[in-house]
């Protein structure tokens, strides 16, 4: 599915700014709908109700889009090179659709190139996925090692003041372990976690 692109001046363009709220919603939704369905900016009269469920009587607002110049009749020849058309069908074409949106042919070329690139990558990596195009993994997520499972000893903290102890950690007496660290918290003996000996 291709991305939809908008200029940051879209909402203040004189043609768009003059649309009513419902016509604006219909126009923006039609751009998304057209990209999703690869129609090159063509919205058939038959499909108009499916463009957005949030606009009642969309034909009324389609007429407003035509009056404002953001749409035109599909059979009408447009002089703009960025405007698809004419289309042999009953409906409308989004004016200058190709200015920011890729054509159906471009989307299909991009998809084909991506599929070939991914197939080549998978073949060179023994059929495995790179995790970008296939987020599902057969392996289980790693877990931190349990205490005593060969965990490396923690290095003493650097100089400077350490942050306060979290509320769930309390001071306790130092209980030496074989590695010289505290068996309870895995920190060296002179540490604020340890109670001072009387």
C-alpha cells in the first residue's frame, strides 16, 4: 500500500481552503481512497459512497469539489500534466493527483522492485527474513540470565553521587559471595545499599 503525500500548504491552498468541512473531508478521503485502491485519482460515481462514511450525501459535496476546482468530470480533458484523465467512466478525477501521489504504474513498479530485492536478499541469506518485511520470528525472545547462571560480576559504579534507591530496594547487611560482591544485590561492600555495621 503506497503512502499518501501532502504539501504542508495543502490546507491553505485557495481551492482547498474554500471547501466546506464536509467537502474538505470528502476531498482528503478521496485522495487516501484513490491511493489505497490504485485508481490514479479517479473516483467513480458508483464508488463515491464508499470513499468515506462520514460524509452524508457525498454527491452534493462532490459537486462542491468540482466548483472549487479540486475535482473535475472524469471525461473532461485537463491541460495539467499532473492530472490523470480523461477517464472513460462516470465519475470524477482529483485535479493534479500526480503532483504528490505516485501513479498506479509507479506503485506497481516499486512493488515489483521491492519483491525482487527481498527475494534476492532472502536467497543470499538462506531464505531467512531480515525482520523488516516480515516481523514474525520463529525464535523466542531472549531473557536475561538468572542469578547464578554465569552472569558477569557487575563493575563497581563510577565516582559521583548515585541516584536514590528505588522504593522497592531497602538497605540490607552485606553478605559476601564467592566473587566478593554482595550475594543479595551483586554490588561491592562499601555501598549505600548496605547497612553500616555498629
